[in-house]
């Protein structure tokens, strides 16, 4: 009886293991042109920029080098700056939530004040180091809140009623000049011209309240539109090539709502790039937003996301969202929220201590690298019919990259057909991250069987195939 049960168990395991997903890869069917991967500099750069020079060099190398994360797109946070006298909030009120790292320095303390350009030195140090090591880097400037003295509450964390606007309308023009002046300063002083300027961050949410844990500012859609009508001509007259990006809503549903309102109001011509976050959203919503942005002809970024969880399961969950974003949103760039965190191995790819300047790459670094190291700037994302697969081809059409994902419940085997081309499988390379592997190169004994490539993935793994086509 015991032998029978054992045999049945083994048979069940084998049959489960061999469940396959079959699909086609079509390099001729281009989904979108890929411009690159990236991350916000807020808030980690404001801490790591104070580190020893050698350590800064190392973490930036890991971030931008082709053998590291290969990131090329970065978002610089223009701080609003809290009231130095804390007249409408308690001192260091952000520390209880996001920590002291969320306290951003503003460049002015009151209307009519001179610009204090010496401030924000640490974030600037990282920005300039990135530019030094990655000359082709693309930079966006973005704001979470106007300076405290322009707000209704007198606090950069938000209105006392988190569902109401916090920027006073009479300060629209002054805030617009503040943002543009920062962009002009970085161009004139450091030779960095921001590609885009984003004045909002998750503006439709009711997250931002007086005394809260980070800078934030609610804007109703009508207020966003009114502010854009002020900002756009000021930016256009600045002499910068920088264009406005918007609206960085927290979820795809809010992004659709804002886009439709902008279109109805006729302000889309003022926008050079559409940004969305994907903390929440269905694939149907992603596809709908993608179609609207495509029809407008505007550049499209997935400008921020992240996820909690535990261990590699949580890391692969976010990888699954990345796959959904690339496949259904079809952005031209995809950006993380944080690079370095202190207590998490989920919201970051480097975990360390800002105080002691210790740090290490966590599993999430290698999970992300499976995509970012091999799907390079200038590649084209191409069609696959499998939600657990991403495919891209090089500009020269001599390399195919396949990234395959297996989370809990996913099929173990991929049976892949290739349409219109012959992959040179004998020269292919395979890299894998799993509970026991960190972007490890594994033997690539690949061959076609019945016209298909048969690949079996270990449980909880992400695997990249780099296949020559010539």
C-alpha cells in the first residue's frame, strides 16, 4: 500500500511539473520601442549622497553600469521645504512615517527670499555622479509639494482635509516660476537639462494631510488643468527644452480619469509626456490608458511603482506587475520608486543603513536585473501571447531576449514557437534568479522539438534567455 501511495505521489508531481504553456514569439510584431529603465532619487539619494565617496561610486556603478541594473532614467525631486519654525505642524512630523529621509529641503523660506542653491547637496551629489558615470542619462524633475508658505495649511504634507487642494490659487504663478527656476539653475550651473518637469505627484488621492509622513499635495482635476495653463507658457518662455509631464496618479484608474479630463479641457497639447504609477490597476485599464496615450502621440512612462511582500515571492510579485505594465500599458520607460532602503528587501534593490553606510544587494536586485540588464535602451518589445513572458529584439535584429517568469501557481514549462526567423540556440545563454541563484548563468542545452523550444523553469524563478539570431 505504501509503495502504491508513493508511486501515485510521484506520478502526480511529475504530471504537475510538466504542465506547459504554449505560445508564439513574433519579432516582426513590435509592441513598443524601449527607451530605458530607471528609479526616483527621492528619498534615498538625499541620504546616500552624504556617504564616503568610494561607497557612492560603488552604489552608483551598481545602478547605472551595463553589468549592473543598467538604469538610465532618473527622477530628481524638487523639494518644497517645511516651515523652519513649524508653526502649523510638529517638528520632524515625517519621522513617524517615512523617516527623516522624507524631509526635503526647499530652496526658499518665504516669498521674496533669495534662492538657497547650496541646499539639497546630497541628492545633487548623486544626480551629478549618475551624470558622470552615465552620460546618456535622462532626468526628470518632479515635485511632491509647493513650499509651505504657498499652501493652505502652511504644511508641505497636505491640507488639513486630505481631499482638498493645498496649493493656494494665488500662488500658482509663483510656484510655476519656482519649479522652472530650479530647472534653469541645473542647466546653467551643472549642464543638466531635465527632459521633463512634473508638477504633481498622485494628486487625486486623499493621502496628503497636514502633519503627515511626506511631502504631498492634493489637486482636483480642475486645479491640475488650471495650474498647467499657468506653468506651460512660463516653461516654454524659459528657453529650456524641458517639457511638462503629468499627472503621476497613483493608480491606472485615476490616470485615465485625469487624461480624459485633460483631453476634454484641451490642455493635452501642453503635455509632452504622460506619467502614471501602477500601484493599482487591471490589465483592461492598462490597455485602455495605453490606447489613449498612443492616440495622443505623447511619450509614455510608468514613472513609479513598488510592492510589499516577503522574500523572493514578493520580489516576483512585483516582477509580475512589471510584466503586466510592459505588455499592457506599453510605456517607453519603467521606473522603480526606491533604490536603497533600510528595513525592506521589497521596496528596494539595495538594503543598508544610511547612518553606518553599510549596504548589500538583495534578491530583488537580481530579479530586476533579469530584465534591465538584457532588455536594453533602443531595443523593441515584441509580441508574445504569454503573460509570463517578455520578449525584445536588438536594434540590429541580431539578438532576441526572452524573460520568463514562474511564480507560485504558474506553469513550469514553456513551449515556445518562433515565427519568421531561426534562433541560433546553440550559442544562446541563460541566466536565472531563484531562491538559490542570483543572476547565475546556467547551462544552455537548447534545441527545437516539433518546431518548439521546450524550457522548464524551477519553482519561484525568473530566467532570461539571450539568443543570437545571426
